C-alpha cells in the first residue's frame, strides 16, 4: 500500500515537471516576439538590420520614437482614435443598456419578439453595400458620425448585459419596488443602475478595445486623412509601406535601417496602452466571457 | 351564459394586458432609441439588400429605380471560376482555423488547472491572454516583421542554422498556414478562459476521491477533466462550425493579401469589398453577400438545433 503511494507520487512529480516546462514554453512563445519587438525598437538601426538584436536592446537609442512623434499623421491618428473610442463607447454603451435593460424584464409583453429582432441581425445582414448606401443617404460618408453610429447596436453586448440583469437582479426586487409604488424609471435609476457597476465595466471595456483596434469602418466610410484613426495610419505605414516623411530623408533612412526600427517602435506605440492597462482590468474581461457562457 | 363568461374572461385578460403595457410603458420608451438604430442600420440595409441583389444598380436612378435583372448576379457568381474559388477558400480557411484552433486552448486550460502555485498560474494566464489585445493591423505587421526575409527572427534562425532565407509572405501556398498559426498564437489564451472556468467548477471531492483510489494526475485528467470538458467542447465546436460563413476575419485576411497569395487568400468578404466598393459593382457585390448571409443563417440554425439536442447549450 505504502509502496504504491510512493510510486504514484513519483509519476505525479514527473507530470508536474513536464507541465511546468510546457507552461514555460507557452509563456516564452507569447512573450519572446513581444520582447524582441520592444528591444528592437530601442536599438540602433544598424544593429537591428545587422541581426545583432536577440533579446535586449543593442546600443540603445530613442531615435525611432523621436522620429515617430515628429510625424504629424501619427499624432492626428492617435487623436482621432481617442475621439472615436470615447464617443463610440459612450454611444455604444448607452444603446446597449437601453436595449438590454427593458428586454431583461420578464413581464414585459413582446419582449421575446423584440429580442428576436435584435438577435436576427447577428445571423443575417444586408451586407457591405446596402449599409454603405444607407450611410451615404444619411450624408455621413467621410464624417466622424460614420465610424460612431452605424455600429452602435452590438447584439453580443446586449445579450451579455441582458443576461447579467436576468441572473443578478431577482424578480422579488422588482415586485417589492412596484409594491412601494415606484415607477419603472425610478426603479431603473435607484435600484438597477447602482447594482450594475461590474457589467458596465465589462461592456465599456469590450466597446473601447473593439473601437480602438478595428479599422474596418474607417476603411469603408472615411476618405480624408484628417479623419483617419490610428489603425488606418498604421496600415498605411506598416502594411502598405507608405512612410512619407520627406522623400530625400527617406532614402537615407532606408540605408541606415531606420525604417525597420521605426516599424518596431510604431508597433510598440500602438499596442502599449492596451497591453499595459489590461492586466489591471483582466478580471472584467474574464467576467465578460463568463457571463457570455451563461445562456440567457 | 358560457359566452358571457368567455367574453368576461377575455375582457379581464385584455385588461390585464393593458395594465402590463401601462406598467412597462416607460421601458418601451427607452427601447425606442435602440430600435431606431436597429431599423436604420440593420433592417433598412436588409431590405435594400434583398432588392439590390436582383438589380443592376445605377447611381442616378437609385435603388428602387434601377432595373431588375432577376437571378443574373447569382448565375454569374456560380458560373464563374474565380468567384467560386472565394467560396472554397472561405470554407477551407474557416474549417482549418476551427480544426487547428480548438485543441490548444483545451490543453492550455487543463495544464493551467494543474498548476497549484497561484502566482505562476496568474502570470501564465495574463501573458497568454495578452496577444488578444493586439490590433489586427499590428498583428499582421508583427507577422510581416517576424517573417521578413532580411531582418525577421525566423529567417535569422534559419540562416543561423545554415539554411537559406525565405520570403514566406510571397509564397501563396503558405498563406493559410500563416493565418492559422498566428491566429492560434493570438487567441489561445483568450479561448482557454472558458475551459478553465469549466474546470474550476469541478467538484474538488471528485479529485479527492480519485486520489484516494490511487489515481495519478494524468489519470485524473483523462477520467475527470476531459469528461467534464466534453459537453462544452462539443457545443462550442458545433456552434463554431455553424458560423463557418462568418468565421474568417476580413480585417486580417485583407491586410495579409498580396498578389502572390491571392489564389488562396481571396475569400467571400474580401471579394465583396473589392467588387462592391473598389469596382462599384453594387448589385453583384450585394448578391454575393446575400448568398453568404443566407447560407450563414441556415448553417447557424442547423448548428443551434443540433447543439440543443447534443448538449444543453445553445446560441440563443
């Protein structure tokens, strides 16, 4: 008996060792490219092109970052991205709440039908061109409205928030407020909203990350460079190689490999805000996934 | 007599209904704004789409005034080799992504679940979750930097090991592999969350009973963890396959496209964008999208009813 136990714990120890090695490999596989990019962005251009950077910055310099922040288009893109994220999130969360809360109330006649109208649009859509035509008829093409309003209904977030209300606010609470003679608006502002902090955090974060990271709507609806969000500018520079800092300087930079370092620095500048904030907000994102897995 | 009773009952019922409508009146008012958005930006486009797919759009005559062409766009779509290949590319890429992407998060979740040190567990979760927050543009830029023939780390490794530098992005047959592998890198940590949650819900008594019976950790994984995960896995898999028509990301594919890989990277969504907005062929683009939407609707319904029968979970 005793012998058996010892042998088992030996295989368990072996398992633990292998498992820790596996987890370490996973962490390194994710971390290494990110660390490399950060290091390369701080390294001197010749050492990046010469292949001398492996883990830490070689001959550290801030030249890439200094160049980036002189590039006006990037600053404009950053500003626009902040604008769209703030206002898009505001509108999106408002619409999400205004749809989710009423539809979470069990006694409301027609509730399932209306919810069905929302859910159906997840499965069937008019598609790119018909939506574009609607936006064009509303004279919103190439205006800031076009990247804030057309996507303001996010059925996924509505389902998330609705599930939260259904699961965490008991019917008895509504019944007792009704007996106290409170009307629906009072109930909403005094009882429901104070209880909904966590779900607002989840939905606000979902919206903000989505708007900050996406470029689809800007690609379709915006023409003017002055209106483009950061992701479109990044696409022009990182993917399409349109780095139009003075043409004469461009040739010299290419020779020195500054272009490569600039690309790394740009990746860092674009991703750092989210990657630095999210560990502190991680629990809300995880909470979002959890609520999403409950069927409403 | 009976009739009177019935009508009294009906009156009472409609009275009750009226009372409920009055009680919830303010809630209906709140719903007006989201419903207005839904109608303007979702239902009017659906209505436009159903018309436009059967018309030759002329900008001067508008949607309603443009001439009907019947099924012309659909016939053209199905008789045209290059448009048909977008369908097969979409399906293959989506199936490949689902097939290759479904196991890694499960393995990661099981592995994390066995880590008892809270710090190690939290750190691993945090790090593997991080790539999820990288935008598509940056993700594709990272792919291009990592695979760069001159300075990318992959080629530096190959050259360092005595091989020859390769231009991976210019090889059309590698497009799908690059798409799928980078997708796994980016999403595994995020997708593991749901499985980890399912494992956290396992009754600790089960583990204790198993160890009392002399089960090793590996045996506990195979006889407790995996059976506990199977319902979640099955349902997610069915639902993923159901969403096959919308499973691939326009944003990512569009950025990864270049002339060399167009043969395997042109999918329905990028095709719809190009013929619609770049070539201004509104009717045809809408028709292609309509076809996609219709198949999507059918697939999701099938998957949903199937998932309901297999497991207790469903999309709605």
